[in-house]
């Protein structure tokens, strides 16, 4: 019996060394979780015949190789598609064969079609989001992708927002000697038609005799000659805009020409279109003319220039026209019993009955960890501890071999009795 007991010790020590060796081999594997061999003693019920019920055991066995899901160190890589989970959770992926797996390895890539995939070709799963706000629009995970094959289409301007101050010390332009040029108070911005063609818009302001008592008034022109009056700004005694009397609220843009200074004019099938002009924050105070904000919501077509991932998992794409769009949100999964997951290789784990059903959620919400873009989670293997464990396993192996050797010597003594 001692031979079998010693042999079981050799086997378990060997398996322990296998686990330790695997940990050491994967010390630099992203997202890898270390394992430890857990032992259980073996007892034959027939041996428990003593008065106190005690009996000799018959050896040892490896009960399980349990994975340790402690947090690994976060390593900065600078790759925008690398993502590390800081806290609980797994990325959900769909493997090429259609099966579902879970991983902590966030070394993501883009394939030729713009799909976000892992190194094994598995599709990374997440939620669809609103392009503008990044708010999820669905709770059903789907494969994430970004448009890489074609530029995003142009968007025609629909609104101009203007924030500026007109000098309250200015006198009525016509009463000045010489008359104040219209170009003294002016600004410009670029708008876009539905084909993404740039249309410069000039705005000039000239102080005029007020038509309403107790107010200061300025005419608004789109040309420096003062021929195209598009409205009037009316200010009260406090320098604030009187929105009830102000007539500038829309501009009609003509795509048939770029601007008066460019010849020949561009012919276009795009019809004239109207944009709203928000001047609600325009003021008239006793300081110089100053434009604090002049913006519009149109843009030309743009090529993809970059992709970034926020701590919340929202994927943001950047384009050559200066626009950004949100193209989905990474989903995280967690389990009641992570020890019940089955390792499938390549950093992937499979759901089992023991692990329970996955609970899906958003990064940074509840028990789910936040994401760190441009970084990866290193293996949680402690090399120093593994080397010590290796020496311990080696001593255990030698000790079990010694029990077999001793039993052999005893058997030899018995055989040689005469």
C-alpha cells in the first residue's frame, strides 16, 4: 500500500509542477489569471477499523486547479484599441464558430470591414449608442464596428450661434465724420451646403438711428457695402438684447456662389437654404467689439482619423472634418461564481453550470469595473511566489520518492529472510 501512497504523491507533485510551470510560462500573457493546484487526501473506508475510527490514508489527489481572478497590474501601451478592465467583469465576445466566450484580454483590433475583434478573430460585443450623445439605445449586445470604408457624409448647416459684444461707446455710423465703415464691426464663419461645399458667411454691424425710443440699434449686413440688410439688433438701457424687437433670426444662403470675391461663381444643383441665427447672448457694453463664440452645426465629408474608448466603454471615432461620433459601448459580463468558468485557451473562458448565467452591464456601473483605454491588464502571476512554490513541489516530489525507496528496502529485507 505504501507504494501506491508514494506514487499518488509523485503524481500530485508532478501535476502541481505542471500548474506552476503554466503560470510561469504565462507571466507576460495579457489578461492571464494564475492557477493553483488544490489537494485532497484519499482514505479507504476499510481502513477505519480502529477503536477511535482512525485509519491510515491511501495517498493524495489533485482536487482542482483553481484560477485566481485577482486584479492584474495596468500597463500603458498607447494603443487606442487596447482596453484594460480595472475591477470586475469580462469582455463578451462571439467566436468565429458562433459560440460565446468571455475574456479579460483587451488587445482589440479592427478587421478589413471595420469590425472590432480579438487576436483570435472573435467579435467584441457591445451596445448600440446614439451617434451624437453616446447614450445606449439598446440593451441587446451586438458586434461592434466602426465605419472605415467610406467617409461620413456631409451635413448642411442649419443653425449659427453668435456671441459677441458691440461697443456701446460707438456713435451712429452715419453721424461720424467721416462715416464709420461697415467693416469696422464685422466677423465671418464658414457654413456648408448639403454637399459639404464651404459657404463663407460675413456679418457686419452698423449702429443706426433707433426707430424705438430708449434703445440702441444696429443693422446687420452680409456685405461690406451695406447693401444686403438682413436684420436689426435692438438693445435696452442695460446693454441686453431686446429679443422682442430683434429681427435677425434667419439667413438665406445661396450655394450658387462661394463669395463675392471668388470668380467665376460655382454652379450648384443645391437650392438656397435657410439657417437659424441664435443671437440671444449678444450684448452692448462699454468695451471693445469682441466675438466670444461663432459656431455652426454643418460640416463637410470626413475620413476616419482615429478611434478612442472612454472609461464608460463608449467608442468615439474622429474624422478629418473635425467631427466626432459615438459608435457603440463595450459590454461587460460578470458571474456569481467566476471559479466555475472553464478556460478555453487564448485568454477566453466559457460559461458552465457551475459559473451560472452571465450578468451583463455597463462599465463603471454597479459592480462592474471601469475601462482604461490605451492600456492592458497584465498577468496576475507573482513570479517570486511561483519560484518558491516550484521549490516546494520539488521537495514534495523528492520526499514521496523517498517513501517508495524506503518501502522497497523493507520489502527487500523481507524477501531476504531465511
